[in-house]
C-alpha cells in the first residue's frame, strides 16, 4: 500500500508492549548475571603474651640480704650462705645470693653495704662497670626505688638458659642486685621487681 506523504503510521500500544517483552526475554536468556559471592569475615588475630606470668602468690623474705619479693608457688628456694663483698662479681650459682627457681625460670637477689661516703650513683656505676652490659640500659622501678637495668633481654648463659635480665639498685646505703634468667621477658621481670620490699636494716654485713 502506498501511503500519502504526510501520513506517519502509529503503532498500537499493545504491539509496543509485546515487542518490549520479547526483547527483554531474549536479553535475559542469553546473558545471565551472576550474583556476587559474599566474602567470609577475616579471622581476628589473638595476641598472647610470649611468656605467661604465673601468679606471684608466695612471699620470700631474705634472712641475710635485706629484702623480700613475691614469687610463684612451687619454686625452690636456695638461701645465700656467704656475703657479697665490694668489688667482687656475683654469679647465678655463687653462694652470695638467694635463688628462687622454677622449672624454666628463676630469680636471684643479693646485696652489700656501700663503702663509707659512696653515693648511690657511684655504686651503680661501679657495679655496671664490672658487668658485661648487654641490651639497652634502662631505669625502671624496683619496689619504692628506681634501679638501672644493665643486662636487658640478653641470651642466658646459666643453667636455665633462655633470656637474662639484671638490675642494680640502692636503698638506704645498701646496694642490691636482682637477676632473672630462663623463660622470662621484660614484663615478667618488671612484675617481680614491683613486689620487692627493701629492709636494709635487717641485712647481715
């Protein structure tokens, strides 16, 4: 049929709807869209202390060195049987110090009277001068005093191996040395130092 030049055919609305449905059906059938896979939640990392600190439920009072400290139940106590003279290096197993030892860790304490006229800073400097310093020198609380760590997280060279921490501190004219060795870390060492009580008046020369 030849149409007049001024006539534009108009498609019925129902026909338009039918064509649209056919186009949509063909499109959906040929290219299915995959649903996104939900991601699993990332696991939460659990941070644990490398060295569990046992309950410090027992109290040791040295009969000769003028201090007390709290320690873990089950540890074995070896009392000092000798004094610690000025100018002499004290080692873990020498008899001039008290030892409190568990299966994997231990604490040692000893003390000596300062020489007449000697200041606390002089005594600490002399002590550190006779020690093989290792790690970062650091000042930390020891009971109600402040001491200087000279062995700070170093390889243990004694029976217990592991790590070693050592500190020098002065209270009322008496110099003290405390050491921990074995399966220990800085937090464990500081926890025990916080329980120290000084009583230099009870120490034996």
